[in-house]
């Protein structure tokens, strides 16, 4: 019962919170990414994941963190996005990482193109004064890529051993 709640609530809830936070504030909390990463270990243990598999999940996370921080250093993504992607990679391991990264890139590309298109038009008067919408609409503002990362994660998560273990 507790494991079911952890598997069904923790990861999806963290992803939804990350997406909403990035949308509204253009920030993803370090605590969220750290909490998500730390939560992986007791859930993996409770599911009986072998230590070698846990090690591969950690390696997948480290690879994603390294690549994403190089992207951050080049100004392509935010630091919160890099940490969220690495925490998510910890949950997915190498088995589900390609699908996750592919979907995040596609969703992120669509989100970016949509925002760039919408920023060409004036903000409707009814939305003026809403800070998060004004920030999102501002031409110099980045893209809340955490939305794409979270959406991709929620699409891939049902295929992971975590969901499969409680579904079976």
C-alpha cells in the first residue's frame, strides 16, 4: 500500500509540481530535484531492484547531469532544467532514457516554437498585469523547459519497472 502510494504519487506529483513551478516562476527548486533523486533509492529498494541496476541508474543520471550542465554552461538550458533531467534520468535508467530524451526534445521544440510565435503578438489586455503571463510573453525570457521535461517524464513513466511492479 505504501509502495503503491509512493510509485503512483511521488514521481508524477513531483513532475506536475516542476512543470507548474517552471511555468509560473521560470524556476525549478533544487529541493524538488534533490528530493526526487533521493526518493528513488527507497522506492528502488522496496521494489527489489538489484544493486547493479541501481548503479546503472546512477550512471545514467550522472551522464545526463554532465551533458545538461554543459548545455547550461552554453546558455541553452537553465540549471533547474539540468538538475530535473538528471533526477528523472535516475528513475528511468538507460532503458527508458532514449525515449524520455526524444520526447523531451520534441515537446520542448514545440513549446519553444509556440512561445516564439505567441511572443510576436501583443498580449491581450485581459492578461496584462498577470506577472507570470507577462514574464512568459516577454521576448527576452527563456522557455520554461521544465514543462517539456515533466510532460515527457509522465509519458514514459508508465512503461518503467516501477509502474509495472505494482500493476502486475
